[in-house]
C-alpha cells in the first residue's frame, strides 16, 4: 500500500488513537510530520515525541496526553491544505479556531509554527491543520 499524503495519514492516526485512548501512536517520520508533532508538544496537546531510527527514514512515536479524568485533549484535528487544493494565508487572515482556544498549524519559511507564533513573528504560510 502506498501512502500519498503522509501528513493526513499522521493526523488520522493521532485522531483514531486519541479516540481509542491509546498511550502512543507510531507515524511515518518526515520533516513536516516532525514539525507538526513539535508544535503539538509546545502547545500542550501531546506529552512528547520520540524518533526511532530504522533502516529508512525512521518512525515518529507520539505520546498522547489526556486530562486528569481521562478526557481527550485533542477533540478534533482536521487537515486544511490538501495535495489537490493548497490553502495559503497571510498572518492577518490565519484562522483562530474556537476564538483562540484551538490552534492552526502553519508551514512557513521559518518552519512549522502555530498560528499564535505566526502572528507574533508576522509571517504567513500554508495552513496545514486545525486542532481543537
């Protein structure tokens, strides 16, 4: 089975693992997926990430986070920009999910950043995903 959209595959694996209350999930490691996982760690949606080296590009292990009573921290995680229809926004036009309670993950020329960080640095880019 060949995967065409590795980022959508990673987001779907995280969504399904959070729904099933899994402790961690394994994803394919590439530069964009690693950047998205690092944004999720800095924004507090997941506990940590580990990169396991194998003979190819490696495996990204995302350790999921839950609330004190076991409730999900990631309620929804949606892909915005798809391979067939890319979505680019300037820093003023970036989405504010749930009026700032969620985050938008943006791929910029300075790396993968959250929408808050993009507004601080006054930079726009491709809106990859929205997490609430």
